C-alpha cells in the first residue's frame, strides 16, 4: 500500500480508502450481508487500508454500526475514521439538509455511539445547507474539536466560494467531491446539482490550501469495474439517471472502448486503471473505493502496485472525451 500526507493534517492516508455506503443494509444496496461486510473491512485493514469513509445517512446509521463492529479490537490509532453531518431524517425516513449547531450536536453523539469510538478523525459537512449560515456550522464544529470529539473538519460537495467563507471561521482540512475518469467536472450527482467543478476548481483549490482531496464514486458506481450489472429497483444506485436508458448505453460504449485500451495497451483490468488514473493526480489523497467482498478489496489495492504513464493518461482522457462529445 502507498500512503499520502497533506499539510492540513497530521495523518498518513492509505492511497486507497474504503467507502462504506455498501454497508447500508439490504434495503439500500444489492448483495448486502453484515458478516461479509465485516469480513471486507477486516480484509481492508490486512491489505494496508487505513482510511474509512462513512456517513450517518448510509442506511440510516447502519453503515456506521457495521464499521464500528468491524473495528472492534483494532488499535484505534491505526485507522482513520471519517464520517459526516448535515443529512438527517425523520420517522418516515424523509431526508433534509441540516447543518445547524443543534443538529450537529445530536449527530456527533449518535455517530460516536454507532461507531463505538470516543472521537472522529475527520468530520465532514456532507452537503451545503442553504438554511444555515456556514459560519454557524463552523462554530459548532470548532466546539466539537475543542472537546476532543473530532480532530479535523472537512467539506463535501462544497463550492470553493462556500469553503472560503467557512475558512474565515476556522480551518478546513479536506474536500470530498464527485470525481472519476468519466466525471471530471460533473454538474450533477444522481439528481442533485453540483455547485463545483472538481477538476477545474476543487483540485487547484486543494493544492493552493494544502487540503486533502477524496474522490467519491471513483468507479462510477460500478461502471468502471468491467462487471456492471443493472441494479434492483430498491438499490440506491438505481436512482442515478446516468445509469439508465440511452445515457447508460452511451456510457457503456465508452467503457467498452476504455476496457479495450486497458487490455491491449496497459495490460491491466479497468478497475485498476480507473483507480490508478485518479492517483496520477497529486492532489488526490485517498481514493474512496467501495467494496462488498474481501476479493473486491484485493482487486482495488492492486491498483497501487504500478503506475500509468503520462501518455496513457492522455489517451484515456481522449477516449472519454471522444465518447462523451
């Protein structure tokens, strides 16, 4: 495993991390098994993965519970736990954005309990909350840091303008955003508008301010694994309009071209190439890869055993740009 560091944090991040959305439960994600999820997390630790990214909204707390159970008996200082705040739900599971100080106070206590830990290494604002001034949110997060309940503050899906406002109150250590070989400057995720452009705006911002950057959906929710299959109606990924109908067919044609180049010119499977493509960017600190089985972990970590050349990256970009033009 490779490890990366940034000026904003005294943490060494495994270049491949583990995204925990797939541990949300069978009502959210196809193929879920708690026992297999725990085995997957433990395989990740054995493979050298130290960075685990989760959120309360993943399975309405279930993913945090599973991660907490899997990390029992593991030296707490040997792993980095990142979770989030700002997406809350009611008794009917209706979700709303809430980054108010009172809501954050409730969320942190719930997350600490579910994760069975005394502190969160990186506590991230999941999505902006237009109803709450970001200054109020930052003041609440700084209090949590003073109390030792969190170590660092991160932003997810924030525009650079909103991050700058937040940084006038206190330091932001990281950014998380949608980024993969086929979605370099995406304007939407599922049906949500993105107020940032990752490659053009967020990556330079992280470089300028010494912040970590964590790309989510690095394998385009399965498209870039080379083993894409349609999801059931209940699977959360089925809500992504980019994975339906004519748009999906167009994307699959591009993936076929990428796969052919991977086989013939690179000699590596497409999932490894997609992860390695991200790691080619020095701003990328840890790639948040999802996994449902121990074998998925082993396949993902093989991506750090070699490096794409600049020419190969340029050709991959050309293939995608031609296919999506």
